[in-house]
């Protein structure tokens, strides 16, 4: 056992891409484990404690006890029994497990694999209330458990590992059934990864209707096009991506995209607000929904929709960066002051982007987050007041937007509050007592891997660089003026599967070697003057 564990740990700490797992591949011959996933990334590179937490959670989230292996299934049954029977620190492990899982579910979503929850009831059905060593040694009972689990328990909806299995694009359910497995703290289902997974394919048969295979690589434009359908700007860029990167898959992508749009069109507000992750995606739908009569002229232009696409993708990068450890990833298998003036100058008249629905959704999301943390008793110290301040600020923005859209006079007091709002946001992101912000944390450049192309050996990344400056000309009852703000600078790029990029790797390119940066997004290039 020591030799096997040592070999597994060496692969984990080297984090060099695909390899057979010394512990798991003997029982799942088709498995190639992606050890590059164990490289600490996102918020988990600050110290050794966070790095160790990242590696441990990645192990619990990715290593699966497959139902097609009697040995691994027996291990999963034993683990479930331990969760339900043991204690730690005077508390039942089942309670600790439940609280921890529920907190992650509130942030990200439900587990996309089988867990102790599903196995507990099935163990009672097959083995009774008292599981014994004799039961575990009974091969017939174990086979009954496996057959019943495959027949009755939910299949995963996302392929999240590299496996040497035939991926029939027309019958993805067959592959997902083969991948049914228990994971102790499985990674979570998210709708965007589900979309990417449905629009990519490993080695397998073509779709019988179109005669085409899906590509093994994707783009973040795909989920955005499904989540907020009907945006001609987004659709145009998707078509361009397909033409350049997957021309032989145009018909099957169009077919699958329509099916996904029909599926997502059935989701009501309850679905879109079920957790923080879905709620975050929900805010994008107003930004890309288009603006008609009653909105400022500049917001009705194609240029503004391109700007909003950059905003959405920049925010999406931050979402993926923040949830990188817990959400499943899609796989295709294989200054100084001057003299006091004699007169006080007029207060600068700023502007809030006039999207009332967006500000309503962001306010609701902030309230939901704060309430959820308080209810679960996990609101971090010092953060309660920050949530209150952020919610109040979003409400203020919504009030200003209402006045802008109604072409009403905004008071000097409100304009002055708007001028100083940057100080509020600075206080929201200030380090906690005893901490200090590192250069990495002060910088806007971040990177997150969102899809693995095991066929070609590539990883798809979303990233942000130094923000752009944007100018908008405003003319309303409050006067004609030129306003200035900042917008995301988004990048999409690929890299080799041998190593995953962390923020430190990306920031070295953004801030130290501009020549190493990939080309800017097409929509950004269209706007830059």
C-alpha cells in the first residue's frame, strides 16, 4: 500500500498532465487521470495551507469509485458507512459532512456524482440496517447493489475526466451511464459547463442526422449564447468561431445549440436564482438582452452590445476563477493637491449604466448571499457590514438609474455621492485585520481553466488583463458631458495539457512581458480606437 500511495502522491505533486493512477486505474482500465488539475490555482496559492487544502479537495472532488468496479464500489460502501457511524470532535461526521456540502451547494450547486447521500438509502435497501463484514464479502449482494444503483440512481450530466471510452455524440447518455461513480466530495454541476460538455465530443461516432462530429475544443461564447439567446452580436461571433475552428461541425453545433436553447427557455426565475452561481449567470441575461426605446442612444448600438459582451466574459472569468475548485470542468475525452480655489467648482456629474434589471438582480444576489451565510452561521467576521454597504450601494445605483431613464434632475448631493463611490468599493475590498494585499491580489489579471481537450492535449482558459478605459457622451436634463469609466479586458486562450496556468503565470505575461499576450478579443479590437 505504501508503494502505491507514494507513487500516487508523486504524480499529484508533479502535476504533469495525463497518467494512469496507481490506485484507481487497476480497477478502471479506461481511466487516465489528469494530474495537472492538482496544481494549486485561483485563490489557493497564497500559502502552504491553502495549497494543501486545494490539493486535498481536488482529490476528494475528482477521484471516483466507479460502479463498474466491484472493488471500488465496496470501498465506497465502506466510506458511506463511516460517514454515518463515526464522530469527530464530539460531533457526528454525517452532520459535519452535511453542513459542509450544503454550504458549497449554496455557492456553486449540486454534486454531479453519487455521494454518501444516495448510497445510504440504497445500502439499507440491499443490506438492511446493519452492514456487516459478511455482507461486504458477499459478491452476489454487491452485484445486486451495483445493478440497482445503475438502474435507479441519477447519472452524471457532465463528462469531467479523460477516459479511453467511445464517445458516441448521438448517445451521450450511454457514456454518462458508464461513468456513474461515487465521489466523496464530488465537484458541482454548473449550467455553463453542461453546455460546453454538450457541444464537445471525444473520439466517437458522428451524429446520425447531420453526419458530423462535435469538436473537442470550445469557447466561452457557447454557454453565453445559450444562457442569453437571441443576441445577434454574440451569434455572429459564435458563427465566426465555428467557421474558423470547427467548420466540419457547423450543422451538429447548430442542432445541439437549438436543443439547448429550447431546454434553457423552459427555466423559470426559481431555477435561475437557485444558488449564487446560477444567480450570477442570471445577471448576464439583462446585459445581453438588448435595449430599446427609452434608453440612452449609445446603449442601443451594436458597439454597446460588444462592450457588454466583454463585461459578461470578464465577469464570467471571475466566476470561473472563484469556483475553480468546486465546479466540475468539461472534458472532451481524450497625486498631490493644489491651492484652494476662490470658488468651489461644480460637482462632477457622473453616470451609472442604465440597466435597471441588472441592478435589481445584483442587489437580490447580494441579499441572497448575505442571508444564506447568516442562516448557515458562516458569515465571516467583519463581512456583515461590507455586505450591508454593498447592498446599499447597489440600491443607490438603481435609484440613480431610475432617474436617468426618467430624465429627471439628479441632486448635487447624489452626484457627489456618486463621485466618492470609489472609496466605498475600496473599503469593501480592503484586507482584513492582520492581513495585507499581495501584488497578485491588487492586480486585475486573473486566469481560469474552463475546459480540457484530452483529444488534442489542450486546455481552454478565460483570462482578464489590465482594464480598458471607456468614454461615453451623455446628454440629458442634467447636462451634456463626457464620462469616463473602466471595463474588463478579456482574453480567451489555450495552453498545453502538461501544465495548468495559475494567476502568477498569467500575470507575468500581463505585467512583465506584453509581447507574450494573446491577441485581444475580436469585439474589443472592434471598439479600440
